[in-house]
C-alpha cells in the first residue's frame, strides 16, 4: 500500500472492528472490557488524519459490510471474490487514488 490515506483508513477499520467485537463481548459477559476508552481515543485520533471524502465513503460502506476495506489478491477482490478488470492491474498499483470494487463497492488495497 503506497497511499497514506488508505493505510490510515485500514488501521481505522482494524480499530473499528476491535471496538465492535469488544462491545459484543461486553454485552455477552455483562461487564466492561479494559482498554475500550484507549481504542476510542485512537479511533478519534486517526479520524483527524483521514480525508472527509474517504471517511464518508468508509462510513457509508460500513453500514453494508463488516469489512468495508478489503485486500486484492491475484487480481481478485477478497470481499466478494470477483475478478477485477485488467486495467486495475497497472493503474491501481501505481496511482495514489482510492479504488473500489466494481461488483461490491468495497474499498480495495493491494498487498505487496
């Protein structure tokens, strides 16, 4: 991943998923889990570094998918497992833009 905004967004998603899982565990166990506040603080700090355009896209996708940002492996979106068009092979790895899957709409990133 070359795009810093995308890297920050992936970290944001990881923290968001940890918070959601912690909330589910808290409901099941019936008592709070330590570190919840630290994760909330880290999430708020990351939000300051994410472009509002990207954050809005993430939040919109989050209402539909548990993981709105997914990796690409072997030219396949690992969110819906559809093969990506060939023009993604060259452009997406070189450009600094955010790309979304044409099938499911999730935000894509390429693993090295």
